[in-house]
């Protein structure tokens, strides 16, 4: 499959060309509301499948560019920029202990910042990807042996995307069923592992019909992710299946002003 993805990527239309350059932080159908969706999830933990509860919140926000955080009222003279804010909270119980993974994405025309934390009985792992820098940096704080604290810079081009931002990006993509586009995919940050940040060639294929918008992501490293979105705006995520054992099935969704 890796060779097929590499071959398909050559000369193909690219994902970044489909993300709107006009008003990239607005989602038609969301229009200032906060969307909160609750999912039944699963993942592999300690070699076995565990059931999880996942809450995903999507909203339009204003960011304080001085500190790269969500701005609080009153705004005054703060340097502001509109962003799409995606917050994911996943929790489960295993062997009588509570576990939690959370991450947040601030997205302008491209992902601006991604932060996350994994809370386990033995300690907490946290990370921040400072993507606004000329040369992006990943800051990692870990209790795990062999990891500890680290700060690493990495290369990122307009073709490079993170798994964590795809639930927002795909809502802005309009592809006919069967159409494909190429891009590059970074390793997942969702488990807090301190992995080298090198993007691999990937392919996005539209597979939906009138009942749903379905996208298949295939990476040259063997990853396969299937996203199912609502067919009508704001195209909320309905289901997700990942080749690493993770899955999501939406239980409820609401929109608040």
C-alpha cells in the first residue's frame, strides 16, 4: 500500500488547495454557535480493547496573538485573530484506574497551535506544538523513563497535516465520490508518545453519497483512517475508524449560542 500511496501522490491535487483561503476560520452551519458532540469510543490499551467516552467541542473563537491563547473579554487593545477551536476529551477506566487524553487545536488558515495531555495513574504527559514559529517546535514533558522533558524543532510545509486537525479540515473539503487528493500526514499526537515529527505521504479519497460524507485517509506508513461526516452543514463528525484500534460512534450532538 505504501508504494501505491506514493505513486498516487505524484502530480495529484493536494489537500491544502481545497481548504478555503477565504474566511478559513468559519464553518457554514456553525455560524457562531458552539458544537458539542459525545461519542462512544474504543482504543487499544495494554494490548486489549477498552471502551472510552469522547467529547468533541468545535467553536469559532478569537485568539490573543501575543500569548497564542483564546482571548478573554474585555478585548481592549489585544492583538486578535479569528480561529477555529477544536477540543477533544477522552476518558476510560482500566484496572480500577482512571485514564484521560485531551488535546486542543487552534486553527487559522493552517493549524496554529496544538496542545495535549495524557493523564495516567503514574503521572501526566503534556505537549505543545508551537506551529506559528518559522521553524515549529514540539515541547514535551513526560514522567516516562527514557522520555523526560524535551524540545524539538521540525519541518512543516503547506502539504503537512496532523491527524488531530483532520476532523476540522475535512468539514471544509468538498470532493466528489471517488476523487482523491494527496498530502502529508504527521504521526498521531493523541497518545502523548514522543515520536519524531516527520510527515509521510498520504492520500485522501472521498467515498460518500447523499446519506453521508465519507473520507478514507491512507498513509505510506500503513495508517488507514475512515471518517464519516453528516451530509448537511456544518458536516459534524459522525464516525471514525482508525487502523490502530481507535474508533468513534456519535451518541449525541447539540449546538449552543
